[in-house]
C-alpha cells in the first residue's frame, strides 16, 4: 500500500498545473471535454523523468499513459465530492498558510527574534519568582488589586526582605509554599516570552520590574547565570521491554551486554547485533548529537551528561523505551547561528513571540494593499452576541441588511459584520474559556482581522506568483489523489476480508516458505568457548545449562539467540550447512558463532495470516488496476495528436 501511495503522491506532488495565460496554452488532451494543457504535461515530464523506474514509462507515449491515469484519478476525486470534504479543505488551508509564510514573513523581525533566542540559548538562568494570579480578561478592579499587591511585595523585596520567604507567604503559584518560588535553571523557550524577557534582562541578585503574562503579574529574582552545556554525541545499545513476551529477560540481557562491553567486546559490534534501536544499530549505536531537553527522556539525558570522559560507558539505564547502555563519543562546541537559523526562526513564529511576528505581517499586508478601518465592531456586537457565547452555545441570527456594515477594507475586499458574526459562531466552538464577553470579542476580532488579511494575501499571491500557484496546485492534487486512493483502494481492501481471501486463494502459489530451521544461535567471545559449546551440545546440554556453565556474574562468555529462520536469513551465518545438530564455528564480526539446528522444516505454502501484509498490498494493486480500467471506460479521453507531436519534438 505504502509503495503505491509513495509513487502516486510523488507524481501528484511534482506535477504542476499552472493557471496563467491559459489562452496562450495549447490543449494536449481533454477529459470529458475539460482541457489539459501541453505546458503542464511538459513540466511534469521534465521534473519526474529521473524518478520513473519503469523504463517503458520514460518514453513519452508510455509516460502519457501514466499521466492520463493520474488525471483520471483527479477527475474521479472531484466527481466523488472529495474536494468538498472539510478535512480536505482544512488540510489544504493549513498548507497554503504554511507555504505563504515563505513569501509573507517579515524576515527582519523574525531574524531579530531568532538571533535574540540564539544568544539567550548560550546561557542558563537560575531564578525565583512571585506570581499574583490575574488573567487578561479580569475586570479592571481585579487587575488593579493584583497589580498593587505585586507592587507592594516588590517594594518589600527591594528593601531587603527575604525573597524566598516572601514567595512562600505571598506567591499564588501552586507549590510556592514548598519551593519558595525557585524555578531552577532554565534557558530560552522554557518560559513564556514576557517572563523570559524579564529573567534575561535582570542582573544576578537583582529583582525585575513587574511583568505581565497570561498567568498574572510576576516579579523575578535572578539567582545565578551559567553557560549552557554544549551538545554531546553518544552511542547506545537498547533492549526494548515493549515487545511483549520474549525468549529472554530484557534486564538480564542488558546486564549481559554491559558485562561483555566492559570485557572489551566491540561496542559497535554489540549494538549492530543485539540493539533493538535498529536505526542507530546499523551505525554501531551512534545517535545524533543532542542537548538536555531534546530527547524527552530525562533518565537517558542525565545518564549521558553524567559521563565525563570520551569512551566512558554508563551502567544500564531504564527509560520508557527500555534498557540502555550509553557511551560518550564526543562533547561538541556550540553551534553557530547559521546552523540553528531554521529551527530558531520556526520557534520565533510560535507562542508569545508569534504576536510580534503577526503584528509585523499584518502591517506588511496593510501597507502593500491598502487598509481602511470603517466602523467599530464592539458597540454593535456587544449587544448582538449574547452571553451564551461564553458557554459556546451562541445561536447566530442573520445580521439585518440595514446593520450589515463594513468593518474594514483590505485592497478590494470588504470585511463585513456578517462575516465577523460567522467567524464568531464557528470560533466559539474551539475557543478557550472566557469569563467576559468583551474580552472574547476583542480576542476574536484580532483573530478575524488577521485571518482576513492573510487570506487576501494568499489569494492575491496565487494571481501574482506563478511558482506559488503551481506549488499550491501540486499539493491540492496530491491531497485529492491520497483521498481518492484511500477511499477506492486502500480502505476498501482492508475491510473486504472475503475479497482478500478469494484473492489469496487465486494467487497463493506466489507465497511460499523457503526451507526453515529452528535453531539456537550461540555467540561466543572466543574460539575456545565456541569449541566448548560444540562439545556441550554433543553431550546433550541445554541452553540454560550451557549459559550457567560458561557465564559468571562478572563475565559473559556466550550469548544465545533462539528462533525459527528461513535458510537465507541474515541472522544465520552465510553458507550454514543445513543438517541437524551443532554447526562448525563461524567467525562473525568479533564473535565466534555456533548454530544448533534442532529442526528443519521443508518449503511450503504460507498461510494467509503469515503473509497478510504482502497479500493486502498485492490485492490493492489488483483493485487499482481494475479501477483504472473502469475510469478509462467511464471518461472520454481525446488526445490532440498534432499537439502531442509538437510536445515530442520539443522534449526530444
């Protein structure tokens, strides 16, 4: 299924249906009378040629058939109304919004915020704070009471009263009585932006000015500053305890591996052979560099940062993923701004910082297209919208025609009272709780104005910028292809158990086991130990007896992996002689391997359960083939032979 999806989606994503100067384009073909232009086909062909694996489709005629199938799928998706689905519209809207940022962001503002974050990221601050709770929509009287309270506390702190005791007595932060307001060390992006500003702009032992956040009023006392720890590079061996019943105890196995690594066995070799983290195992256990907080695995990070010397190993560490042995490979220098620019600029557009960027974007759009505020929304909507909106239950009535005024104008677009009322009715369903209707209306208006400005910019951008329009269309068609394939092929195959079984019965000769062996694989640390294993097997010793005789608490000499494998499985030594009993000794990496073949199973038919995933994929291919044949019968495709001839001449 995924193979089909990837090939289809690549075609959809790399296609490029442009909408410019259509009257100058030559029609290459029509599908039920709808034109498809030669320019589109040429662009798709040029971009996809190196991605097409079937040599027959690299020929223009062969590729044209592939292109027709693609266009027929788009036609089927539109006929089935998939373009009208809310999920499709929402996904497309999100992508257009994301893509338009590349054309919209005020790069100067974003870069300034990113550089500020980079410099702050070099430092960790240990701070304490006192919080007086009050949210943004509190009535003025409550806001003033909270402000005066924090002001009084700050004055006491400035006069020398103990900050910790003031926090325990006065702070409304949960747990302040126990912590005394101490937050420990933190760095950039750890706190809300106004609080972060106060902390970084206050000297050690000083107390900040009063700062307002969405939680209330704070004062911050900076206790210490220190350079942030640099990134480190480590390797690890992981044994998962999330794989259900296994033939061994995960904790016992990690202890065995730790003992082997301490004995001098190659860490990389042990990781490659036994680690359950397959992505890092092929690299000898090596992970990408990280700093504290990057992995969301505190136990792992603490153990890694507890290693001091390159090459030093941790004792087995338990995390939510399983058991780990960690080795320190390198302590890295601080990354440059350019190395982190992309990530920092992304984060600059999130959270409270996003308000700075949003204001800059809105100003840019207003200046570009012209913005005019017409009438105030608040007097009318404070009456028109009932208090039910606070409970997400406001039932919108139509705005009377005589009241439907223009709120503001951007370019040639008028934003009306009706549009704002519609926005409120929809937005109330997903809003955070508000206590005051006026606060809700103010917040909703800001969102509404921003949304109208951005939508106008994006619509104009499709007319003004050909590259942007082409990419949006690529994504639009890609989503439709995914949805139409999912509805007509992938999901249909998943739920059609009878059809899947019938398909398996018709094609089951394709699904055959090779010869298989039921084995115990013994990995020894020396050739002498491997010879001992051979002798013990000949004497009828069990795996547990062999392990007990050869391994001690302080030294692991043999590692045993039981299993049922096909004869060419990578876990078996190459050229393994297929006969019952103990094999000869095979030297693999740094281990000496003996395979005890307990049973040999002949080749034979795989059951449907054994190969359900593969059969499902083949069944989906069959359904798609039949579906495409049906689309070719349903839709009339007429190719303009003269246009095709000119396309071939140009492309050749």
